[in-house]
C-alpha cells in the first residue's frame, strides 16, 4: 500500500462525531487529490477550515515568456540569481510548459508574515543551500542540504530558515508526484531493487495546533494568479490527522545508485515520476566495470523530452566549465552528449562524486525572461570541436 502516516488524535472511525473535551466538536476535512480517487488524508480542526473573512487583492504571477518554441540548448548560471528577502518574491520561474514550472529561489528570510498555499500544483523543493524547518498544517519537517521536499497541492505552509544564504531548485507540477511504479509491488511497497525505501522518507512530525482567532493572511496561487485571502482562524489548527496525502522529505544522499558493467541509462537514476515528467538524482557512484567501458554517457537524441539538469556539487565529468547552481536545458529535436574530450577523459576513471538533479519533461519547455537573464549565450555551441 502507499505510505500511511498519522499524527495527533482523531476518532477511531471516519465521518463520526469527534467531541472536544470541554464541549463542541472538532471539524473534519477530507484533504485529497485527483477528486476522490487519489491519495487522501482526513484532518480534524479546532475551527471550521472554511472561514474566509476577506479577499484583499488578486494579481498575476504568470511568467513572461521570452522563447515560446525553443530549439537552443541553454546554460543558466543559477547562482547569479539575486537573493531576496521574501520567499515568494525570490521564486523565479525559468522553464515552463502546460504541465510544470521549473525555477530557482534564493530567499534570505523565513516566511512568517503570511501563509502560502499552491492550489494548482504539487511542489518539489530541492535544498541546495540552507537549513531549517518546513511548517505545515499537517506537521513540520526539518530540512538541510540535499533534501527534496514534496508538498502536495493545497497544503498550507510556511518555511523557516536557520540560515540567510539559501538556494532552492523547485518544480511545480500539475500532476501529483509519486515514486516510480517499477520500484514497487502491486500493493505499493518498495521492492528490494529500489534505490531507496520507506525508511528513507522524512515524515511530518511536531504537529502544531493553534486555537487562535484573528486575521490570518494566506496567499493562494491559482491559475497564474496570487490571491491574498484573510481567514478568521489560524490555519495550523489541526488536532490530528491520518491518511496517505501529506508532505514529506527525502535526502538525495539516501539515493543508492544502480551501476553495471557498461554505462547505465538515465532511468536508473529516477527518483520521482508524474504523468508528464520524471525527476532523477545523480549521486556519487562507481563507474562501469567492463574492461572496455566508457564512463561518460553516450550521445543520445532528445526526441520525446526536454532534459533539464541542475548541477549541485562535485565534478561533472561529461561537461566542461560546469559549476554549482548551473542549469542546462537540452531541448527535444537535437542530439546531445559529452563535451568534446570528455568521453576520452572519462576512460579509466573508477568513480564520480557528482551530485545533480535532472527533470525530463514529455512536452517542450518555454523559456522565460528571467531565464534569459541568467543565460550564458554560448552553451549551444559547446559541442563544436
């Protein structure tokens, strides 16, 4: 079965009265996805979770597209993104299509003056730099360098940093994130050949239950708009919950690489999947051990997907002049592969210390104006000898 989790107190049976110790009732809320078909949790609130007092304003946050139909390979210098105090203001969409938004953020301060909810998309936030705590309506999750945070759509959250130098790589997905089907049996348990298992997930803990009335600002992202909505009660008022739909963390350092005698294809690195793209983790690993092996990846054509690589750390043996925080885009329609000389240099090497996150989208990505501000302008020519 999918991973089940629970926190706090709740009645033994669903959809029955749950009385408060001093009289009155707690209020049940179904928190589900994909209608009534997908993963769901049941949460129990001190106050009705429906009390909207005011909608202050609504404004567009749609990214501005610079290249709508792209054939050019790009290198974006991610660490040139200027830090900003506010969490949402710091998030910059770089590559987008109808299925997802891929971007970077460099927030300097914790999110404390409002709460945030993405009503359209699940979020995957990869922590490149920084340490802190993800605070949510269903409990808190500590995070540090190398952690993925998976936040289902509709989760109300704040993010608390212990640091002011924070670098985040994020993906917003209009389809839910799952771990790959081929890693699991018919019941959903991870199999022995999976590169990670249920023990590796960082589950919500430290459930905060606030019994507070007042004016609580929640910024809700929906259909390319940001709506500033005032609720009458604190959004973290859950006394207990259980189910299968909740935020969680996973450290890239707990991904155990799959290796072989000859070069293994990118799917062996797969970590998450959606109906419209996949996410892979490239981690330190031994190279292929056939006596004639070529550790560098072979040239391959992007016919059905756009490939995005976010470089985290280490030595990226297949490319030249790649640094931390760089993003490369290899669009569908043209082949790509190692930089000139990289294949030859890789021969005889026994392992790599590289760390990177890859996103392969099944539909082409558009390039935003924010991305063009980080583009090196020359990468697409880097295969010319």
